[in-house]
């Protein structure tokens, strides 16, 4: 950022060092306050608010300047003292109910913006959390901003009336999200050299519940592989970009996002492990992803493309900026597509599903993988399982919630599963009642008032997703067929060919999470890399299924019935009971 603050659509980015405020006086004299005041007045004028007329009758013109002066005076003087300071303000103070209404409206208007606090760390600081002073200063900076705004608002309101506040609401008036950024040297190939000017996010601070409203709430289409490196055709204004360095499984990903898509970048902090300084410094990433870049010279359906750069040894992702991609699914799924193609290149099988390691109180245990495309009921069934079996479960560890990979361990010869994410991106509609509220203090909500509303929350640790665990049950989530008997919600699959037929069809009832409708097929329930590398994927999948039956891993179908009318809650519960019985 070059300016003390930047307002981009409904987002406010604040450079805390350049816009440092430690008093009400500094706050109310800041350019950001004046800008917000002007914007709020323009908003009222567009709405033809009667408040403008009432204020104009008692306030000299220009309205913006005089209201700013009055609010500054009210930060230090009671209403009956204002006329003594300047007699011209006496008539307005006689109508102070209108001023009070204006101040309340301005405060609420400010809070409707997505607010981001940006603090730059010294270039050569490693930010080792246990010994560095910077994390504490980082947290205190947002606390200070929040308290100054709250206290200033309360003081101004109290000075308008003789009756003081008796109920205090500690609303999140500061930043929703804070980023501590830093420039770090890394091994950048020639096409990435401009990206070295983009600061890395080294720490993230959330004031949950964080609520974002994006322009889209579903995803459509596949990510298209192209034969040209997108970075060879675009030029980025690096002042408008941030980089979230993520660990996607064991892969290092540099995720660049434009300030217009701050909410998508911020949501990464609840889903992917933030890389350490040692992971970045003088290192080369496996994946590079640009979210919200300029148009490309070659035509694609959505401008969501990826490229395999063999010379650089990287997978490159690129999403052209548009309202159509303003949905977190495009951010998350492109990253997982890049991961999956990388896994296929290494002879590993990427799987679109969920996995948990379960230990019951009688010491029985099982590692369960449930495969299924978006809306198949994977996460919903596991959450129902957690609730249903809470008196029998000793421990339930999430290995992955959406995407993982399978590999044959070179030492033991067994199939082991690995995860990619430390968090989950879940549909609110399909969760058990009350679950989202239980997790509110750690959650990021997306479009909470719309169909396909989502919550992003951390569910596991990075160590658990990358250490690799063996598999006991490998199941396909069937959400489109009803079961006549609850006992038939789990059905074993007898052989490799039957398993290949079921898993490769990827059949499900679309649940509105994408643009698809009705019963649809998706190759191996995984449109993220598998169909783009179908020939290689097919060989790995057949080999892996054959080995599962040889090694005695139980393979079957789990009927979640999530796509059946009236079964969005009941279906996963039935499936969860069948799974518990199977264990």
C-alpha cells in the first residue's frame, strides 16, 4: 500500500503505521474519518434521506465540513457548551436528536465495510512467534484502534445527551481482519520476478465471527488447462496485491490475491496452514496462484486456468478478475486442482472426500475415507457421526475434510492417506442445528443469508494432515438413492471392477453448491485435476483399488440420502448410524 488507507468497493484497507491514531483527536482529523463522513452523506443524499434536509436547516454549508467540526467538538465538549465555542452551532444543538441519529448512522455505516488492518514488519525479522515482540504488538494495534473508535463514538453520543450509556455493547468497530506483512526473498523464476515486490502475509488476525458477503455464492465449470504461462501475458500493479504463503498438504503454495478479493484471501487463514519464514526464505514454491488478475489475451470460458511449467518445476494457477469468481470456491478449488495435478504427476491418487481417524471407548479404531463430490454428504455424515456417537467415541481426528491423496508407503507397502487443509468449508444448511453457533468464535461466514451459505473453520492440525495414516474403510457417498431399510445405508462392494464402476462414475444429486442441477456424473467425483489428467489418473486409481481389496481394506457405499427430499438432516444421521454399526 502506498497510501495511509484505501477504500475498494466495500473494503477498507488501513496502513496502521501511516494512519496511526492513539487519540480521538487524531482519529477525527484523519483523512479516513473525513472520507467516511463524505461517503455517508453521499449515501444519504442518494437515498433522499429526510435527515439531510433536517441537518441542512440548522447547519451552515458546506455540510461535510461543519458536521466534521461539530463531531470533533462533541468529542471534548457537552452539547450545552458547543454554542459557547461557536454561536453558529447553537440551532443545531437545539435539534441534537438529528445529530445523534446522524452519528449512529455514520457508526453503523463504517461497520458495514469489510475492514482490514495492514502492518508491515521489518524486512529482516523472522517473526518467530515464541520469542518475538511483534505478535503482541500486532494484536495490540487492532485492540487500540477498536477501543479508540468505540470510546470516541460513546463520548460523542454521551455529550449529545445528559443521560449516559448504561448498556455497553463491545461491537467489533476496529478491523475484522489484520495482516502483518513482510517482503521476503525467494527463488523466483524470470516470469515471477514482478511478484517479488508483493508482500507476504506473515501473521493474520481475525475478529470472529467474521462475516463476508461476496458477489457469488456458487461455482461453475471446470478449471481449464492451457499451454501458455499466463504470467507471460500480464503485468500486475504490485501495490494492489498480497501473498498468502500456504502449505497445501506438504506442498508450498504462494497465493497472490488482488485487494478487490481481500475476503477470499483472508478466508485462507482458516483453511490452509500459513507457511513459516524458513518455508519461504530463499525457497521455491510448488504452486503459484494469482487470484483476480488482468484479462488474458487468449480466450477461456471463465478465465480460470492452470499451466504446468516444467522448466520452473511449478504448477501455475490464474483467475481473471470478475464478479463471477467472487466466491471462495474458486480460490479453494483452484488450489486443490494444482495440488491434485502435482500428486498425479508423482504417481499419487488425489481423492475428493473426507477422512477421519476414529477411536471408540472400547479401544476399537478405524480410519475412514468417504469419497464424494460437492454436496454428497461427506462432512454432514461425519458431523452426524460425531454427534450420534459422542457417548462411544473416545477420539475423532479429521485428516482431511475435502481433499486428500493416497500413496503406497515405500517402507511398509501399505496405502496411506494425506490431507491438504487444516480447515473445512461447509454448507450451513446441511450442518446439525446449532453447530455453526457453537463454532462462531472461530468461524468465517460467507453469504450467511443466502442459499449455499458457508462457514469456514479450522478443524485439525497441520501435523495430523501430513503424517499419513493407513486406511480401514474406503466408502463412496451416495446422496441420490433412498434406502428401504436403515440397516442398508452401508453396503459392501465386492470386487475391484464394481468399485471402479461406482467410484469412477462420481454420480450424485447436485445440491446447489455449483451451477449443476439434478443427478450428475463427475469422473471419480473429482473435477479438480482428475479429468484434466484422466489417462494417468485412471491407471493410478485402478492400481490403488486393486491393492485395497488385496490388502483387506473394506470398500463400500454409504447412502447419505442428502439429495432426497426431506432427508438433508435425517439422511446423514442414518448413514452415520450405519457407519457406527459397521465399526
